[in-house]
């Protein structure tokens, strides 16, 4: 089984937190766009067909799954039996914001769903939740997702002025860095919406 992980970093400090594994390629993100790692996902799509499974993770992957005893050896045992393996354990609807932020998020996200002809609507319960792009899946699935959902969605989001609004988390103690817009957080649930209409074998770590 041939798999590959692109792990994104943007400084020496964040690179030190990436995995030291021959299956992991450290990717220096020199140009931070409003879409964060979603822009990198689009940049590297040309290499995806070389592999059976592919993933694009942030440098934070280790700390996000630390409590779930992640190992590459265990992942390699699971992969042959699944189409998608996700590493984030969230509530069933994957809520991110509250109050007016959530209302705006819901309005924009559901407009994107309509324009992509996807059935999922936030905050309805999805069949399988994937957040923060912390997943690995079969290469053909990733390519289909990028070309049919992610790239068109980013164009749609760019056409919606409200997506440029600044946001903060539900928990006011966890402030999003100044200048963050709705854009990367709208993309966070796109893979969930994509999977919601497909009959793939999905598993949470």
C-alpha cells in the first residue's frame, strides 16, 4: 500500500512539530492565503494519483490526535479496510461558532451548498464528520473532492462579500487570530458535505 502525507508548516518552530516519517513530506507554506491549507491542497493535487492514499495535514496534527494514541503502524493496519480515515472527533454537526457569527456562517455555507448542488445543510447532522482537513483517503476520492467541490467552492465563497468578515470561536477564551475570516472555516465542512452523498467506508481514528 502506497500512501503519502503532505504536512504543512510555516516556520522552523512549526516544522519541528511535524512527523519525522519517510511517508510524510514537509511542505513550507510561504504564502498564507485566506483559505489556509485548502490552498495547499489545490497546489499539490497533481501528485495525488501517484499514491493509493493521500492526506494533507497541518503541523498541528500530532497535538490534535495525541490523546488517541496515533501511530503510523496502526494507521497502516486500518487503511486497507477503509476509504476514508479521519482524525478529528467533533460533535455530530461540527459547530464552530455561536451567536451572530454562527448565523452568518450558516447562511454563507448553505448558499455554497445550493450552488454546488449538494444536499447537506448546516447545522443538520451529517453522516460522517471531518474537520480541519485531518484525514487520509483513497487518492481518487481526494482528487474528485478537490476538482468537484473544493476548487468550485472557493470560487463561490470569493463571490460572497460576507465571507470576508472576521470571526471568533464559540468559546470567547479561544480567540481566533485577528484577521481570520469565514473562508477557511467554510472549507472545513466541505469534505463532510461531499461524503454525505457518497457511500464510502469511513472511520474515525
